[in-house]
């Protein structure tokens, strides 16, 4: 049985009060639509997924183009039924369709598979995925032939419910499976005789029942899973639910997360067993954390790789970087993109790095900027050291070889090579290459003038006395 999945993503989402298309809003580190596509492509190949775009179509397509799905444009958005009419030609070769909403990010692949299998086993023309939330208000209700029956007779919108129907708790999720033949044979029966003047796909349940076709309903295991977001508040609530679910899954795999409700962990993040994550940590993007790591509070790590036994002290900011095993960072270190910290290396408080590599066992303990640099193993970088990598036009690299010692408050003007085992005296400005095992000093000789300060104070005092006498 050939299945296609159609994802509705053409709407604006007016209740969000946002300039962005609804499906491009993010939860769990991804756009709503990305989550739905990820679930869909675990059921059918990407080439069998059709995303209906309309509002901000170009931006929506660009955001998910890498997924390999296909796009159909609904130039005029005239409702969900009209969206399926728009996709009719593209999916004509399939026997069955599954229709998903692009704003239901918590939907799980197993739920889509369960809908598909139930639809086939019931030999249905239409199968409705339902839910029973605690508060069904504002949702259309699914009416069954009887409480125990799989067969449905209609989907009734909230405003059209009778007092008796309002007691029904089973809602329509907006997710369906259709037999393509019966769907398109009857879809022309949809009308716009409703408050919004749109073609509602929900009306297909009534139409197919009238045509003596089998319409059935299956309830999702979790109501939260199938609920979308119509306001920013609902979006934030979905984000919180997703992130808490991520934290629970990680803890089930041996990760300790203290106060998980305070952490922000994106859906693509991976964390190894026996790692400890303290409160208020953010792990974002495609971040991978190894085993037995400790990430202390208020650190933000994005698109980075941490090997095993890494210690991240409080308040570190790490972007697009790699930290090797047993390295230690922070507190308050900042690793900008392209930084690589070697095994057992230390990067201390208020050290900033960018496009650099710090070798095994090397240390930059505090108050330094290390950019566009290759630093070998066993190197000591003193406090206040700066690699001057930019001349106003081009960036240049600094190479510091194994075992070198760079004294505090040194200024290293690139391009520059400091040889193996060399020493840089504290307070030096180094502009020329330093041979291995050499000592380089780049500062003037100290001059001390005895009692100069005492004489200066006497002069200042005398000047003040003269000024007073003039004013008097």
C-alpha cells in the first residue's frame, strides 16, 4: 500500500501576532515544521512527504529544504480542504494519504504508524486521530456511532456543538488518514458555507458517511502529543513539555540532571551516561557530551563536542568548538567558533578563544585572548596574554610550540612563531619569531627615580596654596 504524507504548512497563524509564519516558530531548538517532518520521514521516505506551503512560502521552503521533502504551493489559503485539493495532482499515484499539521511538533512516529495500521486494518475511507484532553473547549468534537464503536459519524466544530455534544470530551486532532480514491472522488462536495468561508477538511467525515463509506476514529495515547499551538503562550508551554521530556529520556539513560525544569536542552543533543548537569545549563543545537562530564550552572554550550571526563565550570559560553577528554574550562570562559581544547588542558576564568587549538596539558588560566593560534602541548599562557591576530585588513596566525612559557601580560603580534621550549618574559611585546629554548624580552628597562613622587606632591601642594592666595 503506497502512502504519502501531506503536511499542512500554508497558514499564517494570526493568533500568534507574529510576522513569522507559524510553522517557523521554534520549540526544542527546531522549527515546528522540522519536528513534524522528522516524525513523518520515519514513516515514509522524504520523497513521499508533501509540504503544502503558502504564507511566506519561500522562507518555509528554505528552512526545511535540506530534509528532501517535496513542496506544493497553496497560493490562496482557503482552508484545509482547499489545501488537499491543491495537492491532489501531486499525490494522485498513492493509494492512501496521511494528513498532518505543521504546527503539531510533539507528534511521535509511533502514533503516525498506529494511525496508518488502524486505517488499513479497518479498511476505512477516512480515519480520524482523536484525543481526550482535560479541557476539550475550543476544539471540534468527534461523534461516534456509539461510545464503544470505532465508527465515527461526524466532526462538529466547537461553535456548532449542541449542549449535549458539548459533553463529549473526544476532540479532533486535525490528523487523518484517507483512502485516496474515496477522498478525491468526494472532495468536490466541500463547500464554503461556514463562518470563515473556507473549505474544511473536517467536512469529509460527514460527506463520506453520507456516501456509505467507512469513517473510523482512533484515540492517541497522549492528548499533549497531538495538540498544536495557536498563541505564543501555548508555544512556550509546548517547548517546556518537549524539553522536560528530553531531560527525562536522558535521565533514563544514566544522565544526572539537577532541577531539569531549569535546563534548556535541544532535541538533537546527546549526553553520555554518568554526566552531571547542574541547574540553568543550556545545551543547544547539535551538541554531543561524553560520559562522566560535569557541566556546572549557567553554562551555555551550542553545536559543540565534549569528550569524556570534561569539567565545565560555572558560566562558560561555548560555540562550535571541541573539548577533548579530561579538559577543564572556566569559570566564565568563552570559546568562540573553531576552538579546540586538547586533553587535560585548562582554560580558566575570563579567557576567550577563537579559531585556535590548545594542546594536551596546556594551560591558559585567566584573562587572555587567544585567537587564530596553534598552541602545542605543555604550554603555559600567563594572565593577560593577547594574540594580536588582526592588522586591520587580514587575520594572521600565531604558532606556539610544545613546552613554551609565555609570561603574564604578553602581547604576541602575529604572524609569529614561538619555538619549542622558549620563554617569553612577562610584559613583553613580541613581534619577531622566537627560536626554540630562547628567552625573548620585548620591553624597556625599568627606570626608578628616588623620591620623585614626594617631590611631585610638594609641587602640587605649593600650586594649590598660590591659587588660594589669589582667590583671597
